[in-house]
């Protein structure tokens, strides 16, 4: 059995004859990429956030966004807006403890190397709040559905409930009014129908 080559992340893939070896090298490269990305939170995003925080502190009253002119002056205007926003939050929340993540601060979590991006880090930090909002939204939707079903049931029950004599008399008087039938004519017709029904019974 031939000796397995000593594989590293820098191994030239063109020198490998086994797909398994190619996959092994790619795995090593991916681990290296992840490690480097995780290090960026401390070496890049935090300092970027600190700089942006200073820029924001210098804004005039009423200004909400850091002007492009300022960003370009500090040579960070070409950095993606989302990356800048998350870096600013990382700096701002650096010393805040996260109870559901062993009570560690955001800074300690960032330095742990577990997360390769601020997006992934804040997804973990915000998970309870996100789940609570989703649960609240679901509960509100279910409550609205239950209320609608209750209204439908009430309407169905009302429709199925027999009318009282007063309700029938009211409906009849309304119809008489709409069709311009006098009370006397209606009473005469009613007596006639009662007589017919009585005889038939």
C-alpha cells in the first residue's frame, strides 16, 4: 500500500491523484479560512466599529447617518454598509453580557473563535429575542383565528336558532311596509290563512 502523502492546506491539488486526498486538502483549507474569519472579529471588525463610533459621536445634532464624505475621509467608505453597521454594534455591545451564552460578554464571544462573522455572532446573541417575537406573532395569529372562528360559530348558531313570534311579526310588518300593504289588509289575510290551516289540520 503506497504511503499517504503529507497533506496540508497549501498542498497543490494538481499533484494529487485521489479525490479523497483532494477533499482532505479542501477541508484543511476551509478550517484555515474559518479560523482566519473568526480572527477578523477582533482584528478588523472591533477596530472598525471603534472608528465608526468616534465618527458617530462627532455628528451634529439631528444627523442620523455618518456622511459618505466622513467615511471616505477615514478610508472606510468602500466597506460594505452591513459590515460597517455590524462592526459598530460589535464595538458598542462589546462589554455587554449575554445570559444565555454562559453570561459571557459579546467581546469574549467574539474572541472565542466560535463565530466566523459578526452576522453569525449576533444571530446567536439575538436568538431568544427573535424566538420570543416569533412566538408572540404566532400567538397573535392563533388568537385572531380563534376569534374569527368564534364569530363564525356565533353567526351560525344565530342563523340556526328558531325565530320567536315577535320576530316573525316584525319581519311580516316590515314586508307589509315595503309592499305598501295596510295593517287591516295584512290582519285580514293573516286570519284567512289561520282559518285555512285550522281546517286543513
